[in-house]
C-alpha cells in the first residue's frame, strides 16, 4: 500500500482524535463531593454514588487504525503520526472499558503503573514516591502536611492571571475561565486555562500554575499548532502526558514554585494509585490522604483523581497520577544528557510541540533540516542554557550526598576536620 502524503495525514489526525476526550469522559457530576463528605462526617461513610458509563469509541478506533495503515513509519514524522494515532486508539479503548478491570490495563498502557519497574534504573515510581515522602518527613519532622493558606477566590485569581498570560502570549491569545466541575484546581487546554470555580488559591499557587499550566502546557500546544508542516504536534495525545507533566513539574522546581507540600502531594498520589490497585476502596484511600494531613475537601478530590473511571470498591485505578514523577525524572535526565553531550537543541525540541521524550530525539533530523521549527514560546528558565546547565549540574552532584549516613554531629565533625587541617598548614 502506498503511504498517504504527510500533509494529508497531518490534517486528518486532529479530526479523528477529536471525540476521544479522556478527562471530560471521566468527570464526575456536581454534588458527589458534598454528599460523600456529609455522610462521612455523620459517621455513615458510603462510597460515592457515581454511575460508571463506558463510552463507545469503536468507530473512532477503527478510523485511527486505518489511519495508521496509511503512515510511512520509516519516516520520523510518519512514525510520530502513527504512534500518536495508536495512543488515541488506546485511550478510546480505555474509555470503552470504564468500570471494568480492562480500564486499568489500558490506563497502565498509557501512563504506566506506580510499581512498573525500570530495569536500567533499578527502581519504580513507587520507590521514588516513598523516597520523596521519607526525605520530606525528615525535613518536616513528621509525616503530616501542614496546611498552606489559601485565601484567594477563583474569580480574583483569574483576574490576576489574565494579565500575566497576555504579557507572555499576547493580548487575547489565552483566556482564563471558571469551571465548577473540575476535580483539579486548574487544567490547561490549547488556548484557555480552566480554574475550579469553588477553589481557593494561595500566593504560591500563582507562579506554580503559571509555570505549569501556561508556560508549559499551553506554550507547547501553541508551539505545536504553529508548526508549518506538522501541526499535529499541538495535540495533547495521551502518549505525551508523561513528558508534558515532567516538563511542567520540573518548571515548578527550577523556578522555585514548588514547595514541600506540593512535592508531597505528588508523591502521595502515586502511593494512592498503588493502594487502589492493590484493593483499597475509595473510603480507604480517602482516609489515607486525611492521615497525611490533607483537608477533607482536598482528600476527596485527590481520591477522586485516582478513581475516575475505575471501580470504587478497589482493585482498579486511573493511573495518570503516576505520570508526574515518571515524567519529572525522565525530563530531568534528558536535559542532563543534552547538556553533557552538547545537544542543547533538545531543550528547544521539548517545547516545540507536545512531544514525548523519544520524539525529541527521533524528530531531531527534521528540526535540523528546518522542516520542523523551534518554539515560539519558551519560558525563561529553559531559554538560558547557562542557568539551566548550572541547575542540572548542581542537582546531579547533590544527589550523590546520602543524607541517611549524615546527621548534624557528623556534619560538624567534618567541618571541624577541615578547620583543623587548614590551621595546621
């Protein structure tokens, strides 16, 4: 069979994927949170009353599979289009399996499980999550997350954010809207940020959400849509989720926008996904978040994220929340290798569209030839390679210092030895 021209495939893919909207399909109706918390507070906890209705995407899946047959996978762009179409097809199958064990199988294929073992790294994201929690336990002196003051209503937060978006993207290019149905505090699309209308935000949320949602998620979507030859790079395909969340989470770290509470929340979500997979039901996972110090409202929403589309009795989960740490470690490692091997252009590739880590390397020849273009929108932390290299070099070295063999007495003894040696000279 003769492959279809890339331009035709690129133009066709967004339409084929348009109906497969994962987060919209998994959203819960209004009132579930209030009813659950009312029962729990009265001492009569009940599983949330949520109807799990599979979505039939069989026609969309057939069209995507036919699309793949027309791709020249020997060409980097053809390979990208085929892999992206397969990703959407897997997501369609996942939505068709809502409420069944197969839902978790498809979710794991897209986002991986927390206990997936990476042989070359000799760890899993479950190991990483436990490490972050153990380390921050020592820093905090306890396992509880102290509350962060959140006193800014969503409407006022949106009024602050809009001018910031206008400055970065240009006036009117990206808008902020309030959405009462969101489980997360904020979600970014290609040209808008939705904020949960009932949410209260903190001062720290300002830069964190700006860096994460706007300067990464929206920027990469818009950069991809501006590509002259491969506009499908603007699609938020499920296969790019790990890398997208990795870049966004790294942006929080490198810009000083992530506090210890945020890091712990990401790690706790990984543990919660694993607990659900191992049989914990909604109430048990909810109470685990409470025990970790989250409020009742945030504990519900964190648990809701884990059980979207899954059986609330346990044994199943929506595993997307495991992707944040996977992506963070993956992107950080890619950037370290890029700086080490004098491949700074890979930083630009990461932002030139919504790509996976593998895409940044496989599509490199197309960037080098000019067929693909670098990013229009690039956040400050990623645009100055001197600062980025310093951050990466320091974090790579500091990871070699093992805190579990140190305490203040050992550290003081080390410093005293240095002073003794210096005075003896």
